[in-house]
C-alpha cells in the first residue's frame, strides 16, 4: 500500500551543493527499515505542470531518526543496500517541483502509484512548487490517511401508494475490485481503475422499527459501519471534467478515467430494473478522512439521490497516522448534509434516465 507525506520546505541546515542529493527529514512513528520514494513533478509551464521528473529512494535506518538515509530499493519498495544508483537521487536538480513522498517506496507507474485501498491505511498529502537544491534538508509533514469511506442508505418514500422494493447485486464501479490495484496520480488528484473490476457492497436491513430521514421516509437498507468501502480520495471523473476541476489544466499529463458508479438491481412490484447511478458527477473530488453516505430514495417511477458527508478527522477516530482506535464506528453529525446528486425516472425502455426538469411532479 502506498503512502505519501506532505512536503514543507525547511530553512538551510548547513550548506550543500546543488550537485549533491538533498537530505529529507520525516516526522513519523514508523519503525526502522521503513522505505520511502520521493518523487518530483515538473512545474514548468510547457510541461502541463504534472510530468514526473525523477524519484529518489530512502529508508528510515533507525527508529527515531529524523533524516532519511539514501538507499537502493526494488520496485516493490524493499531495501537493497545503502548505495543508491545515480538515477535514484536528485543530484544536480535545483528547480521548483511538485513533490510527493511514498512509503513503502514502490516504483511509480507512468507517473502514478499503485495502491489497493481498503486493505491498510493509505497516508497521502501533497505540496507543489518547492525549490530543490541549496538546502541542508527538507522536512516532511505528518502522515495523513488519504482514503475515503463510502456507504449507502436506501429509503422508501413515505407514501402508501409506493410499493416495497428489494435491491440486489449492489456494487461500486470505478473504485477497483476488492483486491485490485488502482493507480493514484497525486499531482492531478486523479485515480484510474479498471472499470471491469466492480467491488461488491454489503447492505443490511434495519431490525425492528426502521429509522426515517428528514422527510419521514423509512430506511430499508443501509451499509453498516463495518461494511463501509475504503477507496482512494481522489477525483473520479472523465479527463475533460478533471481539466475543469483543476482550473483548465493542460491535459497532456491527465489520464482518461471515469466516474464512480453505484450498480444494483431494484425489484419493485412487477419491475426488475438495473440501476447504474453516477455518484461523483456533482462532487469535485472525494476528500481524505471523510465518509460519504449516498442516500437513495425510491419513489414510484422515480428515485432521488443525495449525499451526506461526515468528516472523520475527529468524529470517526481517524488519526494522523491512519489509526482507527474506535473500531470503525461512524459517529458525529455530517459536515455537509444532503447534497443533491440528481433525480432519475424509469424510461420507456425500462431503464433509469436522469430527469433534468425537476419542476414536474415526482411521486
């Protein structure tokens, strides 16, 4: 699992020539032998701002060390020896770069880093436009777990005319399979994943009298705290949408990706309808240490979807180092509640289609 740390530029701690590789210090509770790969992305105007220039490899030689020790790593981030190859140093580099630090020090893939969110904490942070060269050392900030959690709540409209329903085959599409890697591009905040590797989602029915939402609609199915899906905090959108989110960034270094979808089958009365609901079309990106509950309300020929966002940095027990001391319990009130995603109706072909004109009667 990859991890990245926030760079902050320290003052000079002794003179070093730009021809030498810079030193890096790290504030971490990691143990001896933990490996790191520091990567620099170009900030030159003609590069599109996000081209990977060079990576350098390090490890924590002793627990409690502040400075990282240069070394040679294999592609999986395993320590080999204390004599890094010239190609794994920043010797001679002195321009301004966007930096990321990854631990373990796995090799980048086409400028991005492979990870399998959902297995172990995935700490990430980023910083741009820091000048490399002329420093005794550059310090790294604290680890931040760069994951989000995703869950679902299905409600039935509080109307006797609306028939009960069931849902089955619930999956996240665009987040990677349970064991499949995604590739995170920290400089563009993108994640790229095989869309043919959906991730199953477990739903639970309430026991006893179901809770209701603000409109009195009863809860029918929900994702329990222990079944929330961990995904990389990133922008889940197509390439051109990412350009807009990043402020019309040149697309030379952007990757073609797609939105995050909910896929399931809804059975209501005599209807058996496949749902494929885009979850991130109205969300610029999914933020770290936040839990996203997507609320789907089934009406008659319509469904509506909103999202409630719970920041987990305090209410959910996510610590700076990715610990989860509360046993994955979700508590606290939402930071952002009921952001509209859209409304869909059953089309003539029996498939859901988005409704643009919300002035029509929805029942």
